[in-house]
């Protein structure tokens, strides 16, 4: 297939997109590796309140700070209970396919900025100063890929413009942005099918684009309608679409092929006010993504680990608007058939006033980068030296929990 035809497809699909920073269309990115194991990293943007998601009901101080969260959750082990909105994940917990790590964070401290916190989470450095001193902008997943032999980009299709920092760097990868995707008429669908019928590289991807367009936008473009008016309708429909399911479904499809690593984000975790409603909505999206991954991956689920990470936790005390503010220590969620679940990892620091970080936040007792490094070591066999030196500079894996089977 000529390069001009490839450019035509990519440029045409881009018409239905807006900036990748929009929460509806944050890109999902992929890379292929020689290993048969799979890793999915889900960035939970906004600072997920780990104390709400994995509730330390066994700590006598929890009920003092969070009177509305002390009951009604799903018991995990007597000490911790799971938010009611994640009840659909309890079968995974009982099967050992779901686990958590509490009181974790990146090395980022004190300023509690979303921009810096997310930047450091995805770049994987020990400090903002270290990241700024590095040559170029690279993410820890990309640096990990540079350590693997025979890595190549999984060429599928791209509807979007930006990659996550997580996968930015020299190692090849592909990207696709769902959500406000290409509105395809019947003629357009037939055109794509004919164009790529004999092209093994793009045929499956074109079919997926057609399917996702219908599923995400809830219909097709009626022939003869004004394109601008129809695009406006598509934008409205996309707001009501189940983006998390589309992301997970497409991820699973790619992992049935050559893709071994995927990353995408789910927003809605910045719960300054009305946290009960906001948290419930965000958790339902996360639950949908994880359950979709398990269902659509089928037997591949047994070779898959999913890490759900956020830039920081939130304050122990609630504010006056039924919300919480930016904090420090938080929680990581992990899932998959390749993990040793049914446990809450980490050393619990306690919630007494003198045990809090700056007397306001959950005290971090572990570097969340160590958990990511441990997962990559278990899945892909990286040496401790490479993980501490290349992937996560200045990381000490001495106490990193091992949770990959």
C-alpha cells in the first residue's frame, strides 16, 4: 500500500478528533514486545482518594475522619473494605485476580500540583529537578521497552495527536485516541472496507474503527446531512459514551494480536466537592474497564497484569463541600490473571494525627515506582539493576513487593 493512502486514512480519521488532552479522548498507546505476557497501565488522573476506595475500616481513627464511609463497603480482610461502587470486582478479589497497595506514592511531595504530580508519575523520575535535568521527555514504560530485544511498533490506526508521557521516548509505539472518533457513513464504511480488503496490515484495524465508531457514537452518519451539524451531534453523543469500555475493548483486541503493553487514562478523580457522586462515577468507569479487559482478553487474561496508578492521594480530613483536597499517600490497584491478588500490600502508617504527613495526609510508606518495577520484572524478566538505573533512576527495589505469579 502506498504511503499516500496510509496518510489519507490517518488524516481523514483525525477530522473527528480534538486535542488529546480532552478527557473524552485521552490516547491509548500500545507497544509490542517479544514476551508472551501482557501489561496494562491505567493512569487515574486527578488524584484518586485511596482512603475512600480501599477503606481502612480497621483503623479506629478512620470513622472519626470519614463518618460516612465507616460502613457499607465490601469487606476485604477485616482491616480494609472496598468501596461499594467496586462491588462488581469482588469476584476477581475472591479468585485472587485483584489486589491493592496502600500508603504508596511517587517521591513527589508538598506542592500537590496535578501537572507536576502526573508528570512525575508518568516520567518515573525521583524528582521534578531530575526530570528537568534529563535529556528529552521520556516515560518509564518507554525506557523499559529500550531494554527489550526486537521491539517494534504495533501498527494499527491512529485517531488523535498526542501520546501519554508514559510511553514517550525512543522506543517505537503506536497510538489511537477513542471517543470523538470518525463519524462514518455507510459509504465511508464501504470505502474503508474496499480500500483495505487486501491489506493485511490495515484491514483488521479498519474493521475495528467501524465497530468502535458505531459503539462509541451510538450510530452512523446519515448520508446527505451537513457534516458540521452531524459532527456536533457526534460530540454530544460521545459525552454520553462509555469511554472506558471502548478503551478496554480496543486494548484487548490489540493484545490478541502482537501488542503486549498498553496504557490509557481514566479521569474524574479530582473530588474537591461532592465526592460521593464523583467517586462513584469514576469507579464505575474503572470497574467497567477491568471487567471488559477480563472478558475480552479471555485466556490471555491469565498472562496479564493491570496496574492502576494515580499521581497522589487526598487529605484525610474532608472539606466543607463533601470533598477532599490534594494529598500525598494514596493507593494502587492491580488486577489480572498473572497477579497474586487477594491482598492489600504495604505497611499501614496509621491515621492518628501525629502519624499523618504534615498532619493532613496519609503518610507514604512505599514508592509506587517500586510496585511498577516489580511487575515489569515479574512479567518481562528485567534485572534489578536495569530497573533502578534506566527505567526508574534512583529507585531502591530492596523492599518492593512481589505480586506477579
